[in-house]
C-alpha cells in the first residue's frame, strides 16, 4: 500500500513535485503482518512514475522496460516509443495489459495498480493513470493542479482542501517551493493511515532535469537523529562524571 501525490506548479520555474511514503505492507489474508521500506518512484530521462498497489515483480518489470534495460528486452528506442505513444494517445496500453495480467494471475481486482505519471518533455504533463491505462488530469474542483493515489489519498485531499480554504496557500500563484511545502504537509496528513509511513521521498521535475531527493532526506534525518542522541548521551555522561567527582 502507498500514498503518492503529484503537484504541478503555476508560478516561477515550471515544475512538478512528486511525494510519496516509503512503506510497503504485506498481508496474511486481510491481516497486515509486516512492513518494509520500498522504492515507489521510478525515473527515466524525461519522466517519473509511481504506483499504488502491492510490491509486484510484474510492475517492477514494467518500469525496467520503460527505463530501457536490455535485460528486460528493452532499449532506449523502445522505451521512447512506448512513452511517446502513450502521451499522444493519452492511454498506456501496457498498463491496461499489465493490470489484466495481474487480475488473471491473482483473481482479484484489488491486485490492479493505478499510477501517477509526470513528464518534462515535449511539455510538462502530470496525470493519474487508471487501471485501464487511461490518462486522467486533475479535477477542476480541486482548485490546484494535483493528482493523488493510494491508501492515504483521502487524507491528502482533506489536507489540501483545508490549507486552501484557510488561505494558507495561494492557489493562483504557487511555485516549486510552495508545492514542496504543500506536499510535505500532505504526506504528514497521509501518515494517519496505518499503511502509509516510514518516511517520505520527494522527486522534483523541472525543464532541466528530474531529481530524486529521497536518499538525501533519509540521510539528513538520520544524521539529525544521531546528533540529538549524542546530545542526550552527553547530558547523562556529564551527570555521571559530576556524581563520580562528588563521591
């Protein structure tokens, strides 16, 4: 299970901000039995993509084909052709086929995946792709250009609506920085869902490049935790030293 959010800016540098949690939950029947850290956003030369659903090898294989990996019978030309055709037709035939295969294999519609897809060429685009491969743009009632999928989707929508209604976010003038702040707040809200968590990842798409910041965020959080623990240890180490001196 997962939560993925994409926000397209309308001010300053053209950009798209993708945010997602890092948690995958495995089940025994309907009972959750374990959690693990997983990668949820995949990146190519001019695209970034993530999905909601289980950690399925068929989905990972699909991403590797899009990335042009020769071990999966793909290459740069095939990858480019698939993406260009999908954007032109506003339909990902491969996703329709993938989900049909997953339903047949698992005999369960819950095994299908939805995707968030973002590109910076030939122009900026952000879509939710449904189980049948259809491209869906943001709902006009949402007030800003964003799409969201996953278990925490309702929490994200509630957070965004609340922030806009309380005039904490200018929907007519939001930059990459504003979108990052909105995305981070939305992911905190999504963590109220028990299947969302284990930190978060940010992927920023501009005209120049696509940059994943997940590793840097994780490292900074780990370093900050270590600094805090060292500070706590020093307090009690100093206290012990004082007690020994007084004795």
